[in-house]
């Protein structure tokens, strides 16, 4: 055995703000070809922002369409032209707190619970959004603007709370005075043009600036100075330049380029810095969220607020070069056509807009138009966000009631307000009657199995991750889930994905990579230091932080130092969020700088004292320094706030074992093993502890369970054989030793174990 597994603390991971990618000719040539038009703009002399008034001088029609759009109304000063809420001394009661909205001398005020739970009056500085709700921003010290959680419903014309069913005390991260509602970091980039967040970690303050308060022309087209200079020339004197010298081309581009032009705002993401309004590669600016369990249904349907991109890139529309502007006017944002005319641009109305396809009558029993005939009702079901904002799922998927029965995902028939009084079985039966049984399985079944840690899901996740016919986001999600599975095939799949053409795949592979040997880690990850995307380079630096520097060649060391510095700068940009302090702390732990690591873990906790990863890893740091009482206090504090946090239970159990309290540790370890059944090693450790405490029958049950789950795992087989041998049950011990040899023929330990057992049998021991 290699060390005592009960003493191995695994540092908890969070989504890092940098990614890994392998820069190899297999994808670089293709990527360069796709990006050539964008790079030309980046290499040109500097562009500056000129403002929409300059654009409107020539582009009157586009300006007229834009005026009054949601982009135009994204943010505005709080004045009579922009404020939609009722400020006529209106009282609003929410969960015991009475707030009052009033107006004096053309200025708008709210009297409500402020910092520390104290009631106070605050002046409204800006409006935020236009419909179906409008929020209000209030200036705070340190350059902050806080978004009030009481918002105005523009349709019902009434005030409402964005978290109607939650008690949010003044010290909660979600309280309107705290970081979750700070406009500068949470909202600003997508509601203004040329936004520079300007967070200053040393003073914990913001100096946020913008060139225009709303989402204006240059938010999409990039800074317009060079185009403006070109347009100022007489027509005959204008040189032949690409894209009229626009910083960001928006015509003659691919579907992917246009969709990714919208993605910096219309995606759930981690930002890597201020948006440059000109970069082509999405992952130079952000890391898109995968189909994570708290964001998406297992089949990829929207769950939390994910802002369209992650849905649309799963769709067949996207794979067939449909782009945002095919359905939405790029300037007014309005739909190009009403109702089924929109879809009939591509889909034949005489095939799809007929009863034989949708099986709904044109009129309801009451004689009203039947919404069941609308394409979007079945293919783009809606969910409400921010209480009143209904948003459509842009994956444009075929309804699958059978998946509801199989994996519990919602379907458009019973979950979208049409047939809520019917059962899912009813919907599935009708679906089968009308369209027949689905001819192929859905990737949702594989992702659901992977989320649940089902032992047999590994092979399907490998297949899904490696199949380029599936959406990149789906493949990356499968790859991320694959890190839960051990084995040669899973390792090979992750290593192969490091060379994928897609940056998101390479990043996810680098995150999931499990290479214990530092030399192997260098071989696999060092090439990623030269990746063309910022996110990937940063993650490569993180993964190599623990590697002895002598294993890297001089040119690799230079690249590592550059990528590490870039990563640190990226994290410092986001130090107003807890994840950034946590990630920096992890980096400093890897580099052996415990003092700085503690500083940044504590910084993360100060921002959000319920941010579990920072507390967990700070406990690990304390343990490494012998500060076990402080580590235990942190872990018990996590379990007070989150009684079902099984990772905290596991860590506390390991700490208790280490400090000589094995009996007390046993219950925590069993709770963790039962709570995270897919984490087989937890039950393995439980079996070892049960054996140590003389609970032999329980130990056998635990160790047999882990061998059944991973029958080729040498550690687990060894533990079970050793358990039988210690009990004198050499017959069963010998059978397990034979399995060790059969499943791992290259490992000497199996043969050594068998020889020891045979020697014990020869000496007449056991049974």
C-alpha cells in the first residue's frame, strides 16, 4: 500500500477562472483560418470609442430601430423620462420590513433596510432595465452601486421582491447591500458600453467607468474611430479595407462568430477581464458554464438563469448555421416575424404548421386561438426568472415526455402551463402514438447517470465526450463528469481531449486531468502554456504550480511564469467575488506560500461567509500547519450552515481520525459515504476505519461494495484481500489475490500478496 489513505486530504475544487488548452497544429490551422478577419482588427492601430451620435450621422435607420430597444433602455439616469415605478409615497411590505418609495424635487428615494439591518433613506441613482421589470441602483461608498431587491413589475404595475420566498438578513451575501447585488461586478458589463470595472483590491473600492451608459452601437461593433475616419473621407477617396475598418465585423461572418459576438453578455460565464470589444475567441474573455446540475436540467434544458447561449449552442439550428439575427432584428431586438411565420422562414408551413404535425386544433373549446399550434410552445418552453421575466429555452428541442419518465426532466406538454393537470405518462403515451418511439437515446440519459455517479456511466461518458457530432458544450460536460471515474479508458479519454479542436474541451480536459506523476503532468500540460486562449493558459499554469521547476525546460519555465502572472492578474480582476480569492489562495498553497494563501482564503470568506470551498481549503491549510482546532472549528461551522454537506463530513472525519478520535469519526465518515455513493474512495476509507475499530462484518461489507463498484482497482482489491487474510480467511483472500493478478497483470503486488497467503496456508494458518 502507498501511504495511509485516511490521512490524504483532498483540496476542494471550485470553478477556476482560467482554463487549459493544447496548442497543436491539428486545430491551430483551422482556428487561425476562422479568426483571420478578427485578428486583422486586433493588429491594426488602436481603436477608440466615438459614441452613438457619431454613428447616427450615417446610420439613421439602424439608430431609429435601436432607440427604445431593451439595449437602449438597459440603464439610464433616474429621472422622469426613465423611472417607471410608483414613487408617490408608496408603502411596500415584505417579510416584516416596510419600505417606502417617494419623490422630492425631481429626485427619487426609498426608505428601507440598509447595511447592518438599519432602516434608512437612499436616493435612486439609476434605472436598470425597462420591461417586464425595472430595478433601481443606489450609490454606496467606495464607488459601488447596489441593486435594490424590490423591483417594479411593468406589466402589473406593482412593486415586488426578487426573492419572495426567502428571508435574507442584512449580513447575507444576497442582501441588496452586499456583494451579490453590487452592480459594478454583477451587472454592469452587460448594461453599458466600454465598461471598465476598475476594482481596486487594496482599497476594496471601484472606479467604474463607461463610454455610454447603455448598450450602444460600439458594444457590438467595437470602438468606431477608424471606421469613422474612413467614413469621413469622400466616397472616391475611401481605401479598400476589410469591413470598412470596423473593429468588429458584423456582416459576412459565420454563424458561430455572430453567436459568440452576443455570448459575452448572453451566457452564464466567468469573466476573465473587461470585455475588449474586439477579440474573436470567446475564451480569451470568459469561461462558459457547462451543463452543471444547478444550472441546467440533465438533458440540457434551462433551469437557472443561463442567458440563452448555452441553450442555443445545443440546438440543431446552431449546427445548421442559424444565427441570432435570423430571428431577432439586430438593432431593435424584436422578432422578425410573428408566431409561426418566424419558423416558416426555414421550415415548410405545409409540413409543420398543420394538425398532422402538432395535433392541436386551431381553436380552443372556447373559440380562442389555440396556443398549442405555436411552434414555440412545444420547442421553446418558457420559465420565469426574477419572478416575472419569462424566458424561452433556445435549445429548440423536440419535446421528450419519455425522458421525464426516465430521468425526471420536464417536458413541454405538462410543465409549460398547457397540460399541467395531466400526468407525464399521459404525455408520453400521446407522444408515442403521434410520433412513435424515439429512435435514438438522448445524451441527457448519459449526463443524468454521470451526475448520479452510476458505476456503468463511465463508458457512455467517454463515448459522448469523444463524439464530435454532439454539441461542444455537451461533450465538455461529459468530460467534466468523467473525472469522477477511474480507469485506463477514462484517463485516455481525458488525455486525448487535451488536443481537441475546441478550446472548451481542452479546458475541461485540463481541469479533469488526474496525473499524479509530476513528469507526466509536465508532458501533458506544458504545451498548453502556449495555447492561443487566455483561459487555457491560465489553467495550465495552475496545474503546473506544484511541479518541481527542474522538470521544465527553460522555454517552458518562461511560458509558465508569464501564464502564472496572467492568471494572477485575471484573478485580481475578480477579487470582488469570493471565487477569485479562493483560486489565488489555491495557487499560493501550490507554490508553498502559506501566509498569502491564508490571506486570500480569508478574503474570500469576508466577501461571502457562506462560501464553503474557501472554508474547506483553509481548514486543510490549518491542518498542514498543525492548527487542527482551527481547522475543526471551520469544518463544524460549515456543517452548521449546511448540515448535508457531505464533503465537509468527509473532511471532518479524516481530521478526527488524524487527531486520534476514530470512534467519533466513524459516524461522520458513514454519513459522507452514504451521502456521496459515487465517491467510492469514501466508502473504501470507511471500510478501513471499520476494520481498524474491529467492526469486521461492517468492514467486509464496505470493502466488498467498493470492489464491486470498481473491480479492477488495485487498492480496493488489496484492501479486501488483506482484510480476509487478517481474519485468517485465506481461501477468500487467495481468490481476491488471483483477481488482483488477473486484472492487473503488470503489478507485482498481486503476486506478492498471493505468495504471502500461500505461505500462511502452508504453515497451517487460517481456513
